[in-house]
C-alpha cells in the first residue's frame, strides 16, 4: 500500500542510468523536487497509507538528500 501511495505522490522506485537503462532502486524511493516539498510529499504518502490501511503507518528511517550530476560527477570536493 505504501509503494502504491508513494507513486501517487510523485515518488519513483526506478532510476534512469547513464546507459539509458532503467534500474529498480532497492528499498529506496526517488522524488525530483525541493527538500520542503519532498518532505511534505513523504508525509502525505504516509497519511494516505494510514487512511487506506485504517491503521497507523510508521516510517522508521528516511533520508532526503540532494542528488544531481554536479555533485556526483565531479572529481573535486
């Protein structure tokens, strides 16, 4: 239910590689957005999952991080 709701709120479990192939992210979701809207979208996903399950839903661990080519394709710190 959580994965279904996450897709409905803009999250993806797939990432396009530099070789133009799609890869499934293991235990990871991706959302292209600003930090604040990503956090709000994650909370909306959790709330929608609770409504669908009719019971509490807990996200034990989550990290929202910046990921872009400038940060990860550079050989400089």
